[in-house]
């Protein structure tokens, strides 16, 4: 086995001595010869000085009372008469210096010349003249130049607080959190996401107790990729790993790798992994890895980026190349896994893809609990209700709801945050700021009321439409009115459910046409929604008669041609038009059938501006269908009831257990004999299984 250490590359180091020599030479030159651009100066006696002043040559005079000198700045037009040279040789405003007899005499002379009009400039009297101050004034420019040089040199060398510069541009910018660095985020602070937490906790456990896995032949995972929508807690999970793992933790953003200089990204990747190997076992976390891990283009003419691709190549090599990174685990986070390079996602680099999805109902309850801890709440707050009101909300959205609720409560000078504050916060986040001061005519208000009542009426009589929460004609955000529903969280969506949603969305436009005789621009968002949904049903999901079981979806990022012909495109358009027209007529039919109730609903909207599901139920009666949320709640209650009954049965059985060994043996013998005598045939077994599973013979 070769035990020799690899020799260091004999790369010639940059000699900084020449920089010192060059800068020092420039400073000496400026010190010795830097005055050749300044103005000239001439000494003269007091008699000539008075003549110059009397002739009007003086522009400004400075009298120094300490050393008995007077300095006169000469006007540019008289420079040649005194210095026998032009301004180009002497410089602008050259000076003449003289020794005056006494202060009284020069003051008397200057006052007389000023009164006569021979001297029209300014006179300045100086009391002090410190040699050291003059010396400092002469050296100050040099000191400033040296300070500026040292400042920029330290920045370029990476010695300043900036953390690197030109000479250290290839160094990694990763933040290092050593053991016991004081990170206070743990897995207890991450509510929900139990599956993702379990995956990440296993990685932490592997680092803390590797023998538990290696004794069974397992290997430490090379890396894990956290995938999910924005705001679901990917970075928070990484912070929890840093807080829980008793190993060094390197944190870096994907955008920190690539700079304006060529080769910097690859150099930073090498430096990052070199530091990590020295600290192994450790964890590297790369946030927003899609900034550097985007798939390499096949055609460089379309958006190629050689520097980014070189960085990616170096990252791939470091993660699973010829070198070994034993003990270095890589965590990364992205919400664009679809654009990452396939080589980056393969096993051996990122062994696990941990999906951090949007929280479901129980997880939202837990997340609300975490973010409500610092808030002062009153007794009206119902966490279960808030969780049901926020389907599709991420953890960041829920945190925003709690913060907005606190701000709304403070705005109204409340002592605690209540249920209505949370509901107002949800409305504001979904629909925007309420605009009660917006001016509308009575006709516009009636049209909006008919429109929103149309949504409520149609959705009330559709089996698969989302349950109605409230309807309002108060402008909010860009909308003039809104119908608020409680979206049902479904794992799969059927064609009938999607058609009911389209029909309910078209209820507003249908009500306008039926009850006002005209249509308005208020249905713009509704039309956009149904068009996108219908095209998705026809072109992607195969939910049409003429294009059934076909999908024309193409997920290629740089795809300039459609994956179907022009004739098929025309057929798709026809199917979409047909589907929307059918649902529009269906909505009009429902509104015509329930026109009286719709009119009452619209009138109540005009009077109250906001109505709730209870008002709609009062007019139309109770909906005959149970919502999915109610079904889930009912199933949960039934499950708890069954568990309670089962627990009581087990306790009762425990009281009647046989205590003697002979009784147990006798019971076992009797059961064995009974089972042997009553063993069913194969046909009987099949029948018994069907009865237990509740299936008919045909289903079996």
C-alpha cells in the first residue's frame, strides 16, 4: 500500500514585494516632484510689496501675525509683470511673500489702499503657525493614499471583514457552524412534515451513531435533496439538522458559487469540499441548488453558460468522482427539481429525494399551534376552523396569517387576538386589502350582487362544488366582489368534479346575462379560470369525447414546437368550446329554476354587503350533500369511538384472563381440537374471506 503523501503542486506564488516597490516609488515621486504643478511663489521686500498692492496686482492677502510675513496672491493678468512668465509656467494665482515691519504699519497701509480703491480683494489675519501642523498638512495626502492602498489591498487579499477579494475570489463563501455553535432550531420547531423529518433525522442519527447501521452492512447516504413548493419549510428543516447534528455544518447558497470571473465557481466547489473533508464527518447544505444545478443545454446557442456548467461539472465530480468524501453528507433544497441536471439526481449523489409538500389539515393545525405560541389569544380562537379555512397554505403563509392577525388586533386596540382577526387576515392574504371607500353607482352594485349571487346559487345545487363560506360585494384588492369557498383537499379529481367547478365559476356571467340583459367585464377572472381548466381537461387529462385517453403535455423546458398537429389543435379548441358552452347552459338552467331564491340572495347582498352560508341555507334550504371536510371529521370521530370501544373491551378481557397454567393448557387443547374438526375446505375459505372483506363473489 502506498503511504506516501501526495506532493503539493509547486505553483509559483505571487510576489507582493514588487507591489510595495511600485507603490513606494510613486509616493516618493509625488513627495519630491509633486509640486511642479502647484503655483509659483516669490520673496520680495516690503517696498516692492506695497508697490504691487498700490498698482492693483493683489487679489488676496494673508497676514501672519506670528512670523511677520504677508502673502499676496497675484491676479492672473499681472503675473507676467512680476514673474516674467506666463500663467502656464507659474500656475494659477502665484504668490508674493514679504516681511513687514509691524502689524500696525501693514494694517494702516492696507486700510489706506482699500479706501483708495487700489486694493479690492480680501485680507486674512492668522494668529498661529505651527510647524507640526504644517508638516502634517504636507504629509496628509500621502497618509491618505497609503491608507487607501492598505484598505483595498486587505480587501483584495481577503484580510478584511468582507471575507475575500480578488486574491481569494476562489475561496468558498460557505458559513461554518461548528459543534455547539448556538443554533437553537430543532426538529421540535418544525411542525408537520413527519415523513420528511423522519428521513432527515435518520441522516443525523447516522452521523451520531454510525455503528448502528454499518454493523448491518449499511452505508451512509451521500446526499439528500429537499424538494417542495416555496414556503414549506425546506430551509427550516436544514436549520433543524444544523441544530440537532453534533457535527460541523456548512451552509451556502447556490448563487454563491458563480461570479463574474471565469473559473471561480469550480474553484469554490473544490475549496468547499476540501474544508468539508478536513472537518469530516460533517454536513454541507446548498440552498436553492437550481441556481448552479440547472440541466446542461444540448445546444450552446440557446442560453449556454459555460461557467455555470463548469461549476456543475466540478460539483458532480466532488460528490461522486474518483475521490472519496467519506463522512461528508450533502443536503440541498430546491423548488424547481424539474430543471435540475439528471446526473445530479442519480443515486450516489443525491440518494434520497425528500418531498416537503404543502401541509394537510392535521399538519396545518400543528403549524398554527407553533406560530400562535407568542400571540396573546382570546377564547374565541378555533385552530381547527382556521386550519380548514386555509387549504393550500404553506407554512410561510400560515406564519403570515398569524402575524397579520396580530397586526389587525393591534390596529383595533384589542387586548388579545380573536377569531375574527384571524379570519380577516386570511381574507386579506387571499383577496387583498378591503376597499370600503371605493365609489360605485347603484347599477354597478346591483350587477355585482347579481354576479356573486349567481356563483353562490349555482354552487349550492352542484354536488361536487366546494362548500360556500361567504359572499361579499365589498371591493377587495382588484376584485369588486367575491364568493369565498372552502376548497376540498382531494387526492384525485374526477371529471364530474371538475365540470361542477367550471359550472359554478360560470354562474356569475350566466346571472348577468339572465337578469340584467347584458354581460360585463366582471367575469374576466372567471373566464380565465374556466378556460385554463378546460384546456387542461381536454389536452392533458384526456377528459373529452373526441380526444379521450390522450395527453399532449410536454415538460421539456426549451420546446418550441407543439406535440400535436394543427388539425389536433383545432379539435382541442372545438372540444374546449363545447365543454364550456355546455356548462354555461347548465348554469343558466339552474339559475332559471331557482330565480326567485337568487333574487332574494342578491337583494340581501345589496342590503348587508356580506352574507354567509347560513343566509344561503335560509333561502334555499340545507344542501343534500355532505362536504369532504365533514366526511373527514365524521370518519375521525368514528375512528375515535371505535378505539374507545376496543380499549374498553380489552380492559374487560384482561379482567377475565385465566390465571392457572392448567386452565391455559386446557383452553389451548380445546381450541386446537375444535379448529381441527371444523377446518373448512378451500371453497369455504374463499367464501369466508369474501364475507370478511365485504366483497361479492363477482368482485372477488
